[in-house]
C-alpha cells in the first residue's frame, strides 16, 4: 500500500499542471484579452515588464490553477505578443519582475480569480477532510487526485509538487496504520492464521487457486465444487463480516483489495506483508463468498426450471400418446361391433371378436370408453417420481447450501423450515396443520397419500414455489451481490431521513432538489404544448412523415413512415494513406500521448520490473487479436517469459481502462472532435455485440441465434463519435437495458460526456427515461413501430378531443407527489451507486416486482417517454440523429471484430476477469487506432485553408482500419521513426480524394 517513492502524478499530469503553456497566435489573442477589472490591474504597474509578468501569471493561473516558476526564455513568444499588442514601440525588457513585484502580481491574480494560497490553517483543514476520504482511495495516485479535487472545490491554488507529496504521504501512512491496527485489534491470532491458511499448499497448489476459479457450467460436478468452495470460505467469511465493518472500508475499496488476490499467485502473496495480505484475503473472501451464493442461486433457478420444463414436456407427450390410444381403441371396438352385426350366427364366437380387439385390452377399452379424460398434472408428478434421485443429487444440495431469507411469505418460510427438518430426518411425513392450506386443494391430491406427505414430490413443490418467489425478488439471500432485497440495496430509511438534504445537494441535479409539484407543472405544460404542436403539424400536412388512414372499425389511425439514413464517411481520406503495421501505429500514438504511463504495477513498491511499453503492448495486442501471450512470443521479437511477467504485473482491467480514457480524452481535445457531433450535439449510443467464448464459464451462456454450438457473452459499449468511452462484458442472457444507465453514469470515466444517448429496442426498460431525465441527459432509443407505443398525458381524454395522436393513459399527479420522497431515495441510491446500479435496476424493472414507489416511478418515466416519442414523431432530423448515433455504434462493432481477427474472435479465459481483460485489450487497440486516425484528420483540418476544405475533412470519422495492417511478424523492440505521418500530412492534397470520390 504505502510507497514513499511512488509517483503520485504521471509525467503527463505533471506537465499539465506545472509546465509552462505553449500558446499559438489565436490562443494568445483570446487569452490575453482582458475584461475591465483585469485591465485595471494590468495598467496599475508602472513598468511594462511588471504588467507583462502579471498578464502571464493571470493567464497561466486560469489554465493551471497554480503558479509555476517559468523562466525568461520560456515565454519569449508570449512577451513579444504582449509588447506588440499593449506597448507598441517600446523596447522589451530583458528580465522578469523582481521578487516583490512578482509577489504583488500573484496576489492580484488570486484576488481576481477569487482563490487563496494554501496556508497552515487550510492545510490542516484539508488534511482532516482527506483523512476522512482516504478509505475510499486505495491507491496513492487516486488519493492525490482527490486532494486536487478538494483544492479546486475550496478554491485554493495548487501548491508545489513537494507539498502535494507531503500531504498525500502523511494521510496515506496514517490510513495504512489505522487499517492494520484495526485489523490486529479486531481479530485473534487464530483467526489471522485461519485467513492465511488460504495460502497453504494442497496437492502442489495453493488453496486460493481452486477457490479463485470461476464456475464453468451448471452440471452436477461443477455444482459440488462450488458448494465445496462455499463451505471452505464460510468460517473466513464470518470473520470478514465482523472485521471489515470495523475497518470502515467502502465497497469500492473492498472490491479493489479483493481484486489484488486475483492478480497474484499464492507464492507471490506469501512474500508480502502478512497483515496486509490478511486484509486483502478478507476483502476477497467477503466478495467471493457472495458471488458463490449468487452462482448457487442461479444454478438453483436453472435446475428447477429445467426439471419443470422436462416434466411439462413429459406430461404433454404422454397426453398425446393417450389420445392416440383412444383413437386406436375406438377403431378396434368399431370393428368388433361390425363383426357382431354381420356375423350370420345369433352368437359370435369370442375368437372372432378377439381378432379385432385382443382379450387383454377389453378392460382398458371399457374404461377409456366410459372416461376419456387424462390427468396432465398427474403425469407431471410421475416424471418427478422418475427423476427424484437426480433432483436429490442436484437441487437438494443447492437448497441445503444456500442461506435464503424470506420476510414477505410466512407460509413459505414455514414450508422451507419443515422441508429442512424432513430432509434431516428430524420429523416424519405427517402433515402439519399449515401445510394443507398453503399448498392448496389442487396440489394436495398429488402431494399427499394416505394422510402422509409424499416426500420427494413435496420437496420439488417447495422448490417451485421458491423459484417463483426468487423471480419476483420476494425470496432473497442473506449474503449476496445480485439477490438482496430491493430495500437493502437502497439508502437505509434512518440514514435517508438524516442525510437526505446533504445527499441530494451533493448530487446537484435540479429535478431531484426541486419540489415535485413544480416539476410536474413544467412537465404538464411542455407535454400539452407538444401534443398540440405535433397534431397541428400532422393535420395540416406539415409533417409529411406521418400518414393517416382508416382502420376496419372506421377509426382514424396514424403511422410514421421510415426514411433512409445517410451513412457516416469513415475512410475516404484515410484510405489514401500508405498501409502501416499496427506496432508502428502503437509507437506513434505512444510518442504523442505517453499513454503507457497509466500502466503501473498493481503494488508499486513490490515491483522490480522496469516498465517496458513494448512488452505491455505486445501482451495487449496478443489478447486483442485473440492469440494470447504465449503464441505472440512465436510471431514477435519478445520472449514468452518476458510477456508473461509483463502481463502479470501491468495488464489489468484498471490499467487498460485508464489507457482507453487517456487516449479518448486526448482525442476530445482536438478541434475536429466537435465537428463530429451530430447536429452540433454530443450524441452517443449504447450497443451490445455478441462474442463467442472458447472456454466454458458461468457468465458465458448458450444462444441458438448467436452461438448455435457454443457459448458466448456480450461486449456492451457506450460510443461517442465512433470512440468507445465505456465498455464491459455482460452475459449474453442479460438484458442490455438494465445496464444502460450504469454504463453512462458510472462506467464512463472519460472527459467525454454525451448529452444524448441512443439505444436500440433492447436498451429500454420501465425506468431509464426517468433516470436519465433526473441526471439531465436525454435518453433517445430508436423505436421502430412508434405508433404502437402507449402515450401518456395529463388531465382526461376529453382534453385531447380532435387529436389524431393522443394519450391513452393519464398521470396521477397526487400519487406521484405522495411517493416523491421514496422516488428520490430510489433515484439517489441508483445515481450515487450506493449499490450496483445494474443490479438494482434489474430488480426494479422486473415485471414480477411491484410496489407503490415503482408504480409512481413508472408513471414519471412514461411522462418523459411520451415527451420523447412526440419529439421523435415531430422532428425528422432528431430521428435521423438517433439512427446516425446507432450506426456509429455498429461501425465501432465492425472495428472491434476486425481487430479480433484470429481464432474466430473467440474470448479465452477461465474466469470473468480474464475474459474482461481480453475485452479491454481490444478496446485499447481500438482506442489507439482511433487516436491515430483522429490525429491525421485533425492535422488536416487545422492545415485546411478554406471552409470548404475543412468541411470536407470533418465529414470523415476516425473509425477506419483498412490502412492498418494487423497481421505479420511483430517487432516491438525496434523503434520506428514517425516522420512518415507528418510527411504524408504535409504532402496531402484534399482535392485528389474529392475527384476519386466523384468517380
């Protein structure tokens, strides 16, 4: 944790804060234009050199929020600009101001900008605030960034780097000391040894190795392995429950420390400080045990559903056989009757009748003719009879291992307890008084025989009831990440009542702070005006995209006609570039951005390996193109051992995401970036892409449509101007719409923040419109059949007489107002990430979950949704923008697939983290390609001399790869010169591609 020699800021960050800015003519003209008050201070100096020093300090401080000690020679260009502009004809001084005047100028700057210096009193205040926040920032670099945020919030000038180091180191050491002392205080020696026992070797492997491996399938062997892991971890998890509460670590820090266990082998962990390793292991077990619980309940759901489906199919098939038998019997009886009727003798010999219907079938035929009905439910339970040993092997072991908590269903609780006692042979099969009423008369005749329970049938009946309650989130787990009660995911009622004003104020979203009555009044006015506008434009023919017809009932109906979207251009100029290898592109991008600075070892003080960007990028590229580090060694100039060492030390989800953010942020600073906005708006999109996996994993599920013979996952990305600004893997069975808000609000850590976000139909749910509205973002999914969407409005149906497009549902304002406090609590819990947003949204948006608060939330959601639909109908350009944004997402998916060109693009990984690393490696290579393309297009844009030329360059997006060679023999140890990029840009003639395009 602690590391006195670690670098709190990357070299790039240090330059951003402390280096002297380099400005061009245009920037000088803009930045050195002063307002009245600034001009007054500027002219207050008698000597021009003092005025110039003041001007430089003012502009630099506005940019950096600190005072840097620049040298006279470093600002020659800027001094000349100021002398020419403000002191024409005067000779420039050959020195800067003296120390007293420098101090005076800086004080003036602080006064103008309303900032203050870091005094001893302020430093003590900041130390206290930083100490309180330290638990949430497990890395020193993160803590330093938080210090800079506090300084900015308090409007304090950033001090020198040495002062930053002193503050962070002081707080860091105190936090380390606090955590370790708390760990020692609240654990016994025997408990600490029990925790460290996870590092002991068993069968030449450390115990932690088998526990770290993810569940692969739902077969019986894998289920038993998962239960065995749970049993091993339970005593340590009980220790973690008590200790972590005393350590007062937030969930994010617990997750971070727990993830360290994944990246280190048992041997490597044994070499670290035993106390810190003990804390890491407790954090890991705390999360891992809950994941195991979630895996077991997923297996319980899947197995129960499987047995139920097979029993239903069996009953159906047996019923069909029964019908076939009835038809056959009827035919044979008919033949017997014909024989009797046509036989010449008054009595028919039995041998003649038996020819048509064998004697042994006579009784069966008689019963069928009297009663042709058959009992499908009985057939269902007969199948369960056949499978009772299999159910015992699979479902019973899961039932006994999972710690269910059910508060809402008292009778089910009693039934579960009775079943546990029955399985443990603590009670006999006699029927308790509550059981008959709970199971109902329909089920009773199949579950009870001779006034005794049929044990295996009763057992499966309980499992079915539990399955139904789990689906509706009424049956939850005691310790879980995904299956807690909804109430447990939100702010606790006592805390909400106590901290509500502070929580909402810190969020800073006006709609959550404003009185709901005022918000609804605004919504009502806007929605009513939009209804009137839309109908007017439709009825007077202005909106030519809406067609009106008459249905069979004689009612007027409307429909929105589609249009052909205009595709974005993403090659053109770039296709004329000479083809270059991907390694050369990586080296060029590194020389421009130094993005490799983010790749620091997971524990800096324990790493003796010198960071080598070539090795790191060899690993990243190997994973991105789907061959892995071992195979990369065979087609490159780096060794396998060096690659594996670099991979273990540097390549993590955290560092990969930081690398993607660094590159995306650099692209966003380019002048051309805003030219790629759709209709001048930062309009992004979210889309999932199905990816097949090579190895079995519980997250990877089968899909007849996408993976006919295998399993896969979905790579879900937020795209803006073609760039992936956030991305993660989700299960191919998971609904994308439940991850949409989390992606935009929590996973997008870049500087790029879209104001509009589009999705396809899979991005919608019953909450997203409201959630995005609360955070001042526009959620605008593509709706293919908009005329089928239910519209909402205020008032009554009579208020919309004469409208062709009108609401069919109406808002209950008083109901929303009565639930507003609960809605605020729900929204704030999701927005702040108090619990995993995607998990909470999945539960709340489920059709099985219902509550007053959800109904009110859904009504608010439908107000926002109706406003969007009306705008979608009315504004053709808006609809086109939605489609264009989604097309850019599809284009990114094409680039992703182009990068993953080997081994059918399959992900390889035995765990979810390994698969995520490969996914993030692909995102990083895509970000490198995007930066390279953006750099070229931006340089051409800046170089352009006419508006026509600028417009021509700006039409091309950076999502192109035809000019980049992703295959070959990779030479990471050979530095290539980058002059060819600038040479090509210098020689570029924009009119040549225009002619080629016209042809």
